[in-house]
């Protein structure tokens, strides 16, 4: 299993949990919450302090998940 595959396995989507939105390892910590917190300038170390159940790989998984989700081809006419 590649490192990227292992990271993506940390992201789960369960119907009925957090509205079916992507979460981290089945917890009620949504990927979007981590991404928005990073965008607000909060350092990864501080996020890890605020969410003791998170691991550094969870934050990397959120970033990889987002990168993959926005990587789609655009047709230009």
C-alpha cells in the first residue's frame, strides 16, 4: 500500500454522520474544519493540541484529499 493510499484511508464518509461529509478516521472531525482552520493561519501543531485525538498524518490526509477533489480537467471552448 502506498503512503498516499494509507493517508486517504484516514478519510471516511458515513451516511448520517456529520451530514455524510468527509471526516477523519470515523470521528466527528470534518475534513473541511481542519482545512478552514489551516486557511485561517492556525499551525498544524496548534490544531493537534486542540484535537488530541488527531495525528499529524490526519492533517496530511486532509490536504491530500482536498488536492485530489479539486484536480479535475476543464474543457475550454
